[in-house]
C-alpha cells in the first residue's frame, strides 16, 4: 500500500473471508464498511451540505 499514489487509503482485513467478498455470508458487513468509507469521502451531486 505504500506505493499507492493517493494518501487517503485504508487496509481492512475481514478475517476468514476469501477473495470474492460480496459472495461471502458476511457480505452485508463488507458492503456497509465500503459504503461508509465512500460516504465519508464523497458528496453526492445536489445533496445538501451539512
């Protein structure tokens, strides 16, 4: 990860899961984590600012 150009990066390990995270029984946990990460960094066009 050190060579990735963007400074805003995060490594999250999901123990016991394999390479296709959205096909795991815990996919809801994975998708919620990814969604929260993205929502903290991006604002939807037209969304009211807080």
